């Protein structure tokens, strides 16, 4: 599916990819869902996340934390409090370090809790998206606090694109279990 450029497409792609991801997870046994990723997962790609995430829970809490980056950023800026998308001291060059901090934060989070948290945060993000007009989401410059990218681009990245990322990781995990 092409990257969403309208509110309707964003809602369809975000919910569609989320449902697709859950269907993929549901094809796995409980044992597979709780299994540690095989060592070859660490070298499945060049990106640091291949070595960072050790199990399904790690991927799910990553999605949850990015949902909260979006939710917190929009809430603050909508209430007149200027806040960058990435929290201090991170920027777009150093955000992999932030992702490691998210990973560390959730090492004692059970998979069952990670699933609940992610489903709740997805609902919250979808409600947030619903609260904005198509122009507020996708017209350049509609919201001065989003910088050079429209709010909808952040929403796509935090939902549908991130769910695609998780599904790729889950598929490699499933493949290594066979």
C-alpha cells in the first residue's frame, strides 16, 4: 500500500497494518511468541534494531513507546507548550540511543502486558488522528509546530510504517523457528 496522503487513507492503512500484524502474531504459538530471537536475527539487516530486539515483546514495546512519543508531542503542542517530537537530549541522528533506552525500560514488561499496552496506545493514536481534519494532518504548514513535515507524516511513520517494520521482524523470527 502506498504511503497515506489523506486522513481516510491514513486511518485505513494504520488500522489495516495493525490488524495484519496481529493476525501474523496470532499464527504463532504461545511458545513461539515468547521465544528469544535466533542469533541470526542480529545480522538480518544493517539497522541497529536487528541486534537490539531480542523477542516479540521488545518489538511491541518499541511500537508502544513511539505511539507515546506522538501522543505526548501532539498533546503538548496542541496546548501551546512547544515540545520537539524527540525528547531531549535526542535528535534524528541519536534516536537509536533513545530506542535502546526504551528497550532497557521494558526488560521486565511481560509479553501479555506489552500486547495490552500496544492495543491501548494504537486506539489512542487512532482517536488522535480522528480529532484532526484532513488539512491539519496533510496540508504543509497547517500546524506551525510540525516543522517542514505535516502531522500526518508523523502519524504514518508511527503507525502503518512502523507496523510494517514489526511485521518484517516477526516474519524473520517465524522463519528462523522452522
